């Protein structure tokens, strides 16, 4: 279930700075720079929606529920990618629900193909995981992809995430048909031990 509380990312100190990158909250001004790479077929291939044009993309990304969990990755002042950090409630029994709510998050990522192969996603997500398990106080982070999206699951493995499931032909791709799915996760204690 998606967390309905106002701006759960506020507790962190944005922007984050790494050796090469700045990771900041997404704003409406990022719609055009992110569209510049999200419109490319090699990106659209793996993401949930292949938007027909900038206006269709803008309509979705202007929604606070979409832009709110959005982060932008900058290298030398240029937007080279974006991330999604969506805090959610894990499954729990009723009596302990309050205790579990808002303690996990799902991550998503896109790097402009012109900037892939430089380790930017790895560097940015490492910084975000530090914040997730630090100031945001989360206990579990998950990520999912089509099994055919090797760049995405290789990233999860580079980050030290653990493969939790390989589901068979459960995920419908717009041109490839029913594909296998992979899900990965990492717990706060695993991140601390890495
Ligand atoms: C998934 C995605 C973000 C991965 O991007 P990426 O550039 O491969 O990942 P990184 O930025 O971490 O770069 C890692 C690559 O750079 C290389 N690299 C170079 N310098 C590096 C460094 N300092 N640190 C780590 N890796 C480095 C790595 O060897 C690796 O290349 P390899 O896979 O050929 O071994 C990208 O493929 C993408 O945007 N895909 C389209 C959208 C998508 O699929 N989103 C996810 C949907 S589930």
C-alpha cells in the first residue's frame, strides 16, 4: 500500500552530494530535461509507461504523487538521470500495523543512455541508500525489474541487494509478451554490514 502521509522524504537533508554527483528532489522544472532521455526507445523499453509525447509525460509527472518520490541526478550541472524513492507500508498484522507503516521503500532508476556505463546509478543509489537507512530510518528497500533487463538487475547486485524472487512469465511487456520478473531487497542491517 502506498504511503499517504505528506512528504515522507522531507526528513532527509537534500541535496545529497557524492564524489561526482548531486542528487536532489525533482521539481516541475525537471520534466523537460528528464523527458529528453525518457523519450528514447531504449529507456521506454523497460519502464512502466511509454509516453506518446511531452504533454502526456508532463500530465503524469506534474502529479504530486509522482513528482514527490522523484529525485534527479546531476553531473556537472547536467541532469543525467532520475530516481524514484517511494516509501510504503509493508504487509503487517492489524495489531502491529502502526509499528510497520512507512518503514520500507521501493527504488527505481533511469540514466540517460548518453551517460550510462560511468557508474552514476551505482554512486547515486549508494548515497540514497545511506539516507534511507540513516535519516529516513527505513528498514527495507526493494526494487523490481523484468528479468530481461540485465542492466537493472546488475545494478541491484553491484549495490549488494539480495535477489528475493524470480517469478516466471508473470509480467506483461508491451512488445515482448509475458516475461519473468526479478525482485531484490536489502535490509538496514545488511547495508550496515556490507
Ligand atoms: C538500469 C540503468 C540505470 C543502469 O545504468 P548503468 O549505466 O548500467 O549503471 P551505472 O550508472 O551504475 O554504471 C555501471 C556501468 O558502468 C561501469 N562503470 C564505470 N565506472 C564505474 C564506477 N566508477 N562505478 C561503478 N561502475 C562503473 C560498470 O562497469 C557498469 O558497466 P557494465 O554493466 O558494462 O559492467 C540503465 O541501464 C537505464 O537507465 N536503463 C533504462 C531504464 C531502466 O531500465 N530502468 C529500470 C527499470 S526496472
